[in-house]
């Protein structure tokens, strides 16, 4: 999670608190989508889920990663 760069500056606090209080963010791949470019991971979709996982102290999150370096 620490390598992920958010694509939004703000998140909805109520939505974020609800996600933090969930046991985990093991959402099916696709609910969190990342773009990998030059070794960095940018959020395409799932900013709230990633912020919630980070707020819980999770180190990892399930995500669909689109590797743009290999296109």
C-alpha cells in the first residue's frame, strides 16, 4: 500500500471510516485497479478502499494491476 499513489486529493470521511472498520479489504480483483508505470503504482479506481486499508494498517490489498511499462 505504501507504494500506491492516490489519484484523488480528498475522500468522503464517512465512507472512509466505514472501510477502516471492515475486517479487511480483500475485495475481488477489479474493485481496486492500479496502473503501474515506471515502477510506481497509480490508482485508477479504489481510492477509498486503499485509504481504508492503509487506515487499518494493512500492508497489502488485492488489486488488478495494468502494467503500462510492457505495452
